[in-house]
């Protein structure tokens, strides 16, 4: 029951059987801090610097066009290696629109230098 001067939300949190338990986020880190650590798809390390990057891939053939967007979760170092290894093939596949693809990939390459812990 709530008193007239008490808001309903305050009453519920104070009497909740889960009020004293640690948050879900604190279980994700070993030392109990609230930090988000994701696993890098390249080196399998858990780092707060691991982020997701979107890279478009276009394949232009004479009568067929294929387009897809890859979302890659990697740390900055692995992402730079990923971009440098696969950019020549992406340029070759996208032939006449390759400048657009190169801009997208270079923007993602530049983002790796400014990644901050999330
Ligand atoms: Zn990595």
C-alpha cells in the first residue's frame, strides 16, 4: 500500500524483492564495474574498444547488380586489417561505382582511430 505523499514508483522499488541485487550489467564484467565488453570477431579478445562497423559491398556485372551491407564487430586493429585486406576486392567487384565504396570503407577506416570505450 502507498501513502498519499508517496509516489507509486517509489513504493514499488523500496519493497521490491530484487532491490538489493546487483544490476545485470555488473555481471558482465569480472570486477563488477559497469563496462560493456564485446568479443572481437578477429582476435577473440574482450575489449571495450570493440565496436560494430558497417561496410557496403556491391558487385556490378553487365546485367546483374548485387548489394549487401556487412556489420562487423571487431577491435580497431583487426578492423583496419580487415579493411586493408578486403578493399581491393571490393573495388574490383564494384567497378564503376568503386569511388562510392572506397569512401564508405575509408570512413570506417578513419572511425577505427577514434573508437572510445563504450
Ligand atoms: Zn581484434
